[in-house]
C-alpha cells in the first residue's frame, strides 16, 4: 500500500508538472507574440527583454526535464508492479497447495 500511495502521489505530481509546463509554455508563446518585434536584431536587443525571454525559456526547459524524470520514475513503478504481480501469480498456487496440505494434516 505504501508503494501504491507513493505512485499515486507521483502521478499527481506529474499531472501538476504537466499543467505547469503547459501554462508556462503558453505564457512564453504569448510573451513571444507580444515582443517578437523587439527580438528582431536591429541596433541590438533590449537587454531587459532578452533577459526576460531567456529566463522564461530556461524555466520551460527545466520543467520539461523535471517532467521527463518524473515520467521515467513512473515507468519504473509500473515495471515493479507488473513484476510483483507476475511473481504473485506464479507463487499463489504453491501457497494454496501448502495451505491445503497443512489443513489436511490438522484434520
């Protein structure tokens, strides 16, 4: 159950990161559309505009990286769950046979 709770928390965290990434990407695209004329190099870019764009782009990239890491961990959790389920399926018949023998010995 603890692992399942961790997986649910991770899933929620992934969804939050996905939403934040979508929001930041939308914000960056909106910002770019508003300021694209200022980004065209003429006599030089306004350092404030260039810095603001760079910070937003770095933020979006860091969110993408964090989302990839969270999704990789989520895949690992699924793999472990599938492996545990397979192991359980393979060993349950042995357990039932052992229980049956034990109950037969008691009677």
